[in-house]
C-alpha cells in the first residue's frame, strides 16, 4: 500500500498526541488506521519513529521520504529549530543503522543533512 499524504499527516498528528501523553500508542495506531486505512503496523512504525526523532535517537523502522521530510518540517514548526536539528540527527543515525544492515539510503540522508 502506498503511504499517502493524509496518512502521513494523521500519523504525525497522533504521534504528537502520544508524545504529549494525550493518547496511548496502541490507541493512536488504531485511530490512524480507522481514519486513513493505513496499515496498523506501518502506523505504529511512523508514530514510534516520531517519538525517536523527538528524542534525537536512532530508529530502526524505515519511513518514506515524504514522511521523513514532513515530520522534520513540522517538528521545526511546532518545537523550533533546535528540536528539528535533533530530529535530523535521529534520521542521520537511522541512515547509518540501515546502511550497516542493508544499504545506504541517499535520499533520506539528503533530507537529514538539509535539516541538521
């Protein structure tokens, strides 16, 4: 299934609610599925990746380019440039992780460097 822009924005919205402890992760995943039809596993991955990005930590699950950039842009808008840079570091760490286990992700790395 192709991840649409509406799925990305909904996953971000519910990921922020999880971050703010307004909703449990499992409930957020279910809401994203019910509202957009996004696979629950993918919804959970996107929501979890956002948590790692906000914490500046490496994440393991892949996310498409559109979602990566959307998340970084909106983190900057909501939390400021410093949080955006921290999130970009998490994306760069994901790129290094993925390169070790599979292959280099040049397009994702380019997005990370753009926001560092």
